[in-house]
C-alpha cells in the first residue's frame, strides 16, 4: 500500500498500472465508511501477493486528483490498468463483495476468466421528440430535480432549441456556482453567446499563429468550437493552454474542459449492484489526457 499525492501519482499509479492493476482508494479521515473499507483493501493486497497494487488518495488533501477523476462521494475505489480506469465501485462493500470484484478483474486481466456478459441496457427512446417530451414531463413533475433539468436543457441545446433551453435553465441559473453539471450548461450558454459576435475563427487563428501563447485567443477559439458542438476539438484547444499554463485565468481552461466532459458523458449503462459502470471511451481518453497534463 502506498499513499499517493499529485507529485507521485504519475509514477505510482499511471506508470505502475502499465505493469499490474492498481486499485486506487479515494478516502478522507472524517469518512466513516472509509475506515471500514480501508483495512479490507490492505488485507486483500497482502493476501493477493502482488496481483494488484493498492494506492490511497486522501481526497481532502489531494482535491486536484479527486477532481480529475470526477470523484463525487467517498470512498470510491477505481481500478487502473494501462494508464486508465477500467472499473470500480463506491461505498464500503463487505470483504466478500470486494473479493468478488478483485477475482473478476484480476483474473480477467490475466486471461484466466471469461468476461461476464454485461447487463442488458434499457432501449433508448428512438424518437427525439418523444424523449424531449419525457424529459420535459420529468422537470414539470419535479422542478427541484436538477439532474432531470440538466438532461432536459442539454437535449434542447443538442436539438438547436437555444431559446427554449435558456428558459428551462433560468430557474436554476443561480446554482451554477455550486453544481458542476449546471456550471457546464452555463459555460455552454456562454459559448453560444460569444459565438454570435464571432462567426469566423480566422482572426483567432491569425492571433494564435502569431503567438502560440495567446491563451485568450485559444480560449475564445475553444468557445467557438463548443458552440459548434465540436467537443473533442474544443478540449484539444484547451489542452494547448493547460500544457503551457495550468492555472491561466484562475483555472479557466481546466474548468471549461471539465464542463465539456460533463456535457458529453452519456448515461451510464446498468451494471451489477455495487459496481461502477464502465466509462465512455472518449470521456475516459480525455480524462486521462487531462490528468497527464495537470499532473505533469
């Protein structure tokens, strides 16, 4: 077991997971369930005799790491392989359940066990209009459900109904500062407003060509790309800023990058109880790229 900080994360987790599975335990001293799961993980690391490595991250002291992984509750356990998360679970599972989790993944990674069939996903509503109506009904039925409102506003924006989306967002706009998902929508609206005044990126391209450290021009270009729903291109532009100045403009590039990840992350598929659903490939790739840049 090793305590991991932002200084040694690259070596002890990212690099180490290229050779063996690494189980990352995000915990905090005040967390009761963390005190239950922690000794179980340490005991199993010893019993499994090198089949996996246990890394512990104090989420209170390493908030940057917790933010990079999108940790929303603790304890959260993440299994890393080849530099990226492949599975995990939340909460203090009993030892038997943790063994089941480890046996499946450690053996699967070694080729000793066939992959389990995923649970069937619920069929998606093929009719966008019907899906919007369903989301609208969910918001009308429970106006305080911010998750339902996020899904509804996002669906309206993806459908090009900006005016309707702004009206739906207005009741919760003042909560953007305390909700990551609502903040993501606010930044999307900001990009749309900015794009109205900047129809062509040619002037921004010229500024960047003249000075690759013109971070404002790069950020403005990223906003144009967000307005066009070119998500990965926008994140690539933001990474160009982060690689040169991680804290530019009060962490604006990183916050916008995380907002895009919130927007593009699809609904989680259903999995067995107590397990974390696998991450979308694009989201996982860009989370890993953000971690590599932020932790470098």
